[in-house]
């Protein structure tokens, strides 16, 4: 269609890796359109961003996920056979498994658990010259995730497991060694989780009822059958891996505290802490885009969407859309005190309704863990932030402050009670 801007490059896959989080935004600005067509991964693709585009993207009559996720991402980040690539009734049924594990009570429990794990670190940190927060966070989260999920984890292998979970996430935006490290970690972690599932089913490992390990091991599909071992393993890792990944947001959270000192003084109420955490999730880059496949031909905003075509939604760009967010490129937690975001304009973890669509079921967990960590950083310890490189690339996906956020001279804060 003539009205829709066409990016003429032969193939944009390389540009995607060279421009990272700004790939879609750069073209949206160039063409002055929230929608454009481009060739990506050898395929004719529609790229879009913004609240209205997100609404369209989550219409399950028009889009499906099966066949939309590249094999390289399934074989690293997501795992093969997981909820991410299901559609329709099968998706909704599998999704209810996740949502049943993530009740407000369990979310609160995770917040309390992570705070206790952080406090366990203080004594050791007081002896250390400095610590790298990202490194500490992924270990703390690995311990937290496994304990909550009912998964046994020896202290001696915590660092190794945490590294493996991180490399699954690190693999999605990488080509070469970083990608292959993630693929090897995927094989290993699925085997490990698979043996836990079998042990629980055989009675060789005691899993408490109500823990994710138990719930996933005995979940039945629509035909009333247990998931095959591999699929159950993938879903168990779909709970553990993203909890460890919250380390990325925690590192950005500490950076925000450091760079926006004025916000620090306004963190006394629960609403203020929540607003701060929401702004961390909006402002800093993590999940860049999502892909879906057109289910049937239709036209939207003069663009002809063709059955089978790939469509990419810009998560980062939607969270930074000036039309929705005044001064989008400034860190301003108070915006969340003034206005509730919609299901489609604030989409760091996907948009729409998590019950019927693919929106992340772990947003409550993420917010509780970030709030508990904020409480820890502000009220439980004092620390210095030595000179370091905290800049982060918007090309590398996923990204992180270069230093991982170094803290020194850490001491337990004297209780003010
Ligand atoms: C889906 C981001 C934390 C479990 C997603 C999606 C995104 C996302 C972008 C895709 C939404 C879509 O396809 O429409 C994040 C980020 C997190 C996070 C940035 C913070 C680190 C979590 C947590 C859990 C979790 C803590 C569980 C413990 C899942 C699952 C899906 C998902 C199972 C697939 C849902 C489906 O396909 O229906 N997440 N997530 N995530 N997330 Fe998260």
C-alpha cells in the first residue's frame, strides 16, 4: 500500500542489531508514522509502536504466536514447547497454570523472601572492599526463586546456576558466542529441571503441595494428561529464569536511586515506592520488541496485513512514546502518582489482559521484588558509589550499566526506631 512507509533496505536484520532498542523508533521518526513496512530476517514485516498498535497486536483473532518466534529464541530464551508459542484454548489453559501460582499472596511472599535474602548478605558485604550489585542480585534472586518454587539448590552451585539463567536471557539479542552460551545453558537447565520433575512424580523428591515445582509436575493439559517431562521442565524454567532476570531491573533501580537523588527523599509511602518502581520499568530498557504472525488478511490504518506475515511491536518505544508520556525521556516517578497507565500504553512486560493473552504473568512478582529491594537499598544499608562507568548501551540487547553497579563501604543502617 502506497500510504504506508516502506523501509527500502534489502534486509534490515543487520540494522536491527546495529540500532538495538531504537531500531523501530528511528524509523517511526524518519517516516513520521507509527507503522512502517520493512524486510527483517528475510521476511516482509510490519513494525509498529504505540498504544493503538499494541491494542491491535493483542487481538487474538488477528494474530497468533505459533510460527512467529524464531527457532533461535525458542532454543535459548524461551525453551521449546512453552506457553509463549501456544494459541487459543491451549494457551489459555497453560496460562492458567502460571496465573494460579502467582496470586497476590505468593507475590507478597516473594517480596518478603527476597528482603530476607538481601539482609543475609550484609555481614559479608561489610567485610568486602566493594560488591557488584548485578552479580549479587542474580545470586540472591536464584536462591529466592528456587526456595519459593520448592526447588532444591545447594549453596555451592548458586553462582553457576545464576550465570546459566542469565545466559538464557543474554542470548536473545546476540549472535555468536553469547548466543551459543545461552543455547548450551538451555540444554543443561532443561535436563536439570526435567530430572526434578521426574523425581517429584516418582516420589524420589518431596515437593510441597502449592509450590511451583509440585504444581507444574502434576498440572494436566486439556486432555487430562500430565505434561511430558521436557515441556514441564521448560515451564519450570519459565518461572525460575525470569525471576533471576529481575537482576537487570534491580541494577537499573540502584542506578536510578543514585542518579535521581531527589526521588530518594520521596520514598516514604507504599504508593511512592510503587511509582518509583513503575518508572524504573518504563524508563530503562529491557524487553525490546515482540513478534506475532497475522492469522488472516485485514487492513488497519491503510496498511494491508497479509496472512502469515510477521508483525513486530515495539515495547521500549511504546513506553517512550511522547504522545503518551510527557517528557518521556526523563525519569519522573511522580507521573505514576498522577495517572494510572492503560493496559496498552505501559508495556515493559507486554500488554493486554494476562488471562487471555500473552502478557507476562510475572508483573506482580517483579513489582514486589523491586519494592522490597528498594526498601533494602534505602532503609537497611548505607553505601558509597565509587567512580565507575554506569553508562548503558541502547544497541546491545539486553543491556545493563557497564559496571554492573559497584557499591563500596557498605554498612548496616542503624535502626531509626
Ligand atoms: C511473558 C517480560 C518477569 C513469566 C513476558 C513477555 C515479556 C515479559 C515482554 C511477553 C509478553 C507477550 O508475549 O505478549 C518480563 C520482564 C520481567 C519479567 C522484563 C522482569 C524481569 C517475569 C516473572 C515471571 C515471568 C517474574 C514468572 C515468575 C513469564 C511467562 C511469560 C512471560 C511465563 C509467557 C506468557 C505467555 O506467553 O502467555 N514477560 N517478564 N516473567 N513472562 Fe515475563
